[in-house]
C-alpha cells in the first residue's frame, strides 16, 4: 500500500497525473429500465418513451442508428448522458451488441 502511495505521489509530482485521471462527467449517465416506446422520429432523431412512473420523455438520440429495429410498444432499457441525449437503447429480452 505504501509503495502504491509513493508511486502515485511521484507521478503527480512529475506531471503524469493528467493522463491517469479521466474527467468526472465522462462516467455520468442515467439509465431507465423497462420503459415503453411511445414514438420514434428518425428525422430529428428523437425517442419518446414512458417510464415505469408514467412520466413521458422525448429526447434526442446521439445516432439515428440507435433507433433501428425499434417499434412503438417495445419495452427497452435507455441510457441518457448528462446532455439529456439517449446514448444506448437495449430491448428488454434481447442481447446487447
């Protein structure tokens, strides 16, 4: 443990800390499981879904490719980034790519 602390201290003092530290917001996301797909707009591209609590959200998706194969009424898991954009969609009962 002491060796690890000494190594980290040396790296910080020598300026090598930046490549070792990732920005905090790069890990931040929100996941809704078991949402119902209400509408799909490939032109926008956006997705409208209803949460288990009954809230309805319409959000932009990061890629129109995420919408392929989705249909109104599908049950999915949806991952949202800190900019309120859908970054991942997995149909419930399917295997993620």
